């Protein structure tokens, strides 16, 4: 019974260690944003940089989704066969079957 596959969970499972790391990173980020609101120059720069990064990733995801949606609308299956096989060469003398080796 070693070949039997385990069923896939409906909800992804996250470890407590991963959740604590995400919580700690968010705490540091929001602490820096709090300092930015209080007027710290370096904290403002870091907050603007993080905001620009989030905005850039959001715009990229939206454009990717838009292009993906358009690709689904215009998607057609390619015709069978090679597009270059439509017209065979007219004369075999112009196209020898074996390569010509010049010495």
C-alpha cells in the first residue's frame, strides 16, 4: 500500500514558526511606519520605499492578469503539421539530400 497517495488538503497548512516570522516582520514594518508618522526622516524613506514596492508588485499583478485574460480570449489551437511543409521544393537538384563537403 506504499503506492497510495495522500489526499491534498483544501486549505494550505502553515507552521507556527512561519506564522511567528511573518508576525515579527509585520511588527518591525509597522513600527517603522509609526516612526515615519512621528516625523523620522529615515523611517519616511523606508516607508515610501516599501509602499512603492507594494504598489509596483500590485500593478505588475494586475497587468499580468489582464494579459492572461486576453490570452485566454484569443487562444486558438495551432493547425496540425509544420507551417513550412506547405510547399515542397520543386527541384531536387537545387536541394541535394546529402550535405556538400568542400575540402
